[in-house]
C-alpha cells in the first residue's frame, strides 16, 4: 500500500466515494480560506486531542469524528495540511495508533496544492454520517515518559530530536509565535539532532528514501535498534516518525508525543546542552 500519494493522484480521485480527504493545519483558519474540494477540516487544538487531559484523541471521540466525517473502517483516508504536513502526519500517527488500515498523506500538502493552482473549494462537504469502530490503541507506536527515561538510562534506543538546531541547543525554547513552551532549553541526553525540515524538499514533498536514509546514517541512526522521535508537542516528530517507519521501513519506531514540553518541564529530568 502506498502511504504517500501525489497531488495529481488526489486531484484524479476527488469524486471517489471510497476516499475521504481531511485537512489538518497548524493555522486552523486556513481550511476556511479554501481547501481541496470535498475535504473535511479537522482542528488539531479541539478535535485531535483530549481537551481535558493532555493526551491523544480518546477512542470514542475518534470514532465520533471519523463517523461524522463520512469515514468507516473501509474508507481510504488521505491527509494533508500546511507547514509541510506537520499535523497531517500527527493525524496519520493517531489513526494508525487506533488501527485504521488505509491512511495516506498527500505529498507536499497544502503548499504544493496551492502552488500548482489546483482547484479549491469554500464549501463544507456534505459528509454522510457513518459508523466507525476503532481498535484499542497500539502503544508500540508511542513512547511514554517512563519509556524515554529507561532509554536514557540504558541507551537502548536511538533518540531523535527533530526540532530546529536552535531548539536542540537551548538557544530558543519554541519556534517563534508558538505558545507551548518549557522551563528549560536543551535536549534529552544522548539524543541526535535531525531537524524534520531536512527531510523535506522546497516544494514541501518528502525527499527520496535514499536521501533521508543518508541524513539519518550521518547521525548514526541506522535502524539497528529501536528509534524514538520527539519534538516539542509531538507533531513535527510525527512527520519524522512517518519517514522513518514508512519511507525507510524501520520496524521499531515510536513517537514521544509528550516531547520537550513534558521533558523540559519535568522536575529532576536531566538536560543536555552543547
């Protein structure tokens, strides 16, 4: 199954009833400014998380969201968004967490679709409600704080920090304009820096698997032991998790979605700086 589809492929399948397209943006207002015709819009701040507990979307809430979006267990879900698919990848990771079989990402996301002058719509899609039954979460795709603490102690996995170099060194605490932050800068001890942006071409598409492999080989992340990716709140690391697991085919890759806003605020957690 091809988990990465082109903008041309999506454009050719806009009227395919077995496919549902969903846009997930950092800028939650972008969808209303024009979207892929027929696409539903998901708000990552309210719909793709637990709004009471810091966590991924609860199972029942996911079932409701997908069902209301016209998605059942047999639907092919194609995700895309702004910022080179940050939150589209985050949504992909969560759908895989709950066992959805056919999820794909539109390579290049919103940026490439707009650059190519492909059709846009301002109409809300008339999605016929369906029934969706999620599986229990597959936590082999997810790293929790105790897992990361154990890895730091035993050096039993490769930790990949996908934030910007300035965040990795502790020069800044968060990308400009983004509110979720931390008490201390730096990185988790032993983590390798491989900024997510290095995996993307100028047009927002992923680089080739060979190019991505060379980047990771260059920092000693070769897939010979488990890999845990992290960023600040888990969305950029979903993008890198996707590349490591699906484009490079590494078997044991987990996303630490607590990421730096958890580790950097934790009493007693060690931090490394250059």
